[in-house]
C-alpha cells in the first residue's frame, strides 16, 4: 500500500466580486468547476479515466450548487464517465477538507488518483441560502450561537486587539495581494472563459490596491447590531467577564464576499509515474479540531499544533503559513499564540484583500501556498482555516 499522497497540481479560478455586477455573476457554479476540470485535463494531457473520484465542497449545497455538483460537473465536462463524484460541507473548512480526504484515501491505498477542492458562487446564491438548524431560536439559544462577526469582535475583546491593529493588518493584506497580482505570483490561477473560449475574468477583482489606513479607519463596525439584538447577551452567557465588546471589525478588515473555485490533483507515487505526472509536493499530515463553538474562530492554532505533532515537526520547521483571513483578529491571535512573524504568514495577502468563497477557499489557498514555496525555493508550509462551530483544520505540505 502507498504511504504518501502527492500533490500533482493545484489550480484555481480568479475571485470575482460576489454580487450582481461582479464579473463571475453570469457564470454558473458548475461552469466555474468545469473550467478547472478542463484545465486539469489539458495541462497534463490527463487520462481522466484514471481519476477515481472528485470531491467538491460548497458552503451552500442547494439550487445550482446542490444535488452532488461534483458528479454533475464531471458529466457536464469532457471527463471520462469512470470518475465518480461527491459533495461535502464542512463550512469554511470544506475546500481543504476535500483535499485532506483525497489524501487519506490515497495514503490508505483505497484510491490512486483523486481530484478535490471546492466551488462557491456567493453572487448567485448568497450566504445562508441553504438554511441552518440554528435558525431555530430554541436551537440557537441552547447552542449559544452568535454571529461569526461578533465572534471575531469577541476574540479582539478578549485578546486586547485594537481597531488600529486590525486595520494595519488589513492594509498589509491589501498591499501584499496587490503586489502579488502585479508581479504574477499567483501561478495557480486559471482564467474563467465562456463556451467560445473568450476570457471572462483573469485576475482577482476584489483587491483594492489604493487602500490607505485612513480609508480603513473611516469604515463603521459591521457587527455591533448583532450584539445589540440578542447575540451579545448570548455571548456573555459563555463569557460573563466581558462587560462590553470592542467592535473593531468592519468590511475593510473582514473577508470579502466573492465567487470562485479551486481544485487539487492528489495521487500516489505509482499513479504519477504511470501517467507521467511530476509531483509538486507531498501531503505530510492533516488535522481537524473542535474548539469552543460560540466564539468559533479559534481552531487554526490547535489544528496546526495537532498537524505538526503528527508530522514530528515544530513551528520553527515551517517556512510559510497560509491562514484564511476570515477576520483580521483571527490571524493576529494565531500569530501571537504560535509566535509567527509577519514575514512568514499570508505573504501574498489573503481573504481580506481577495475574498473568501466559502467552500472553495481551502483548496485555493493551498495552491497559493504551494506556488509561493516554489517561487522562493522553500520546503514546508502549513495551510489552515477556522470554520463555524469551532472547527479548525490544518494541512502540512512539503515540496518534493
């Protein structure tokens, strides 16, 4: 049986503004996914009959993204009918979890070649389109459920993270993303084209390169209303020491709403040799953790520590970290807990600048991490995300 899973490719679409008028609003989710399937096939002259499964995450698995969009996209594409498909949901962790599941199946010897990732059209479906068990007030009260944005403000309040701290981080994300886009560092990006091959979008359009600290400082807090209308009281049931919330998060220092998709091709060493594929990296270890579900955003640090333990590595052994920028305070807390300097984390910006297409993000930022490890000729990286319900996920990769 194989004992290693290799990344043979990692590609993504650009991120389009997730609202009517955004460049990808006209593009159905299945077409975002099919664009990447066709790109994987053509980039490697891939015999798709050898790809045994396609695992796709979505944050809203309904309507255009429902009914197992993975298998439907395969049928809609030019891929062989031999590839089966599955759809999964693990909130914001889904895209990376799909890759980790693919790696687990390959490493166990159950399958030899699997494509995995995620897709999200936030402009066409919108957040909350699939409903939620916690929409029931009784369930929400008994699970101490609050708005995730208020959870981010709670992180800032408990950790003493100020508005200036989060705005300065947001500015750095914008500057880094704008520079990376200008320098062509996003090599995993595949343009979205229409049926005639005409390019619809070939760059991340959410980035705001002219952002200043003054601009960010003028934005009003986004989540105070949730504290005022009941969620604050629920949060204080869990955190009675909090007398008042520091409402530091705004649209400028929180992740943006965008459309996009990402796919990663994972396989065994033998499958790669058979098909003439060159491995780019090895998936060293993966981890999932659950943390306190009211604040829900503190999972990345324990997930990273768990993944590093499984790999026999320490924070010092990691060259680059890629953490989804759900909110600026999430990243700042992670850095403080693990002692990670600015120059090793999200070095090409993140979701504050480029946006967070919920189910797709994990696969997308894994590709961004791998691109940058290759560009800098570095060895190891960690990709990690927080997710609703207190979920944390992390993956350690090592270039081959």
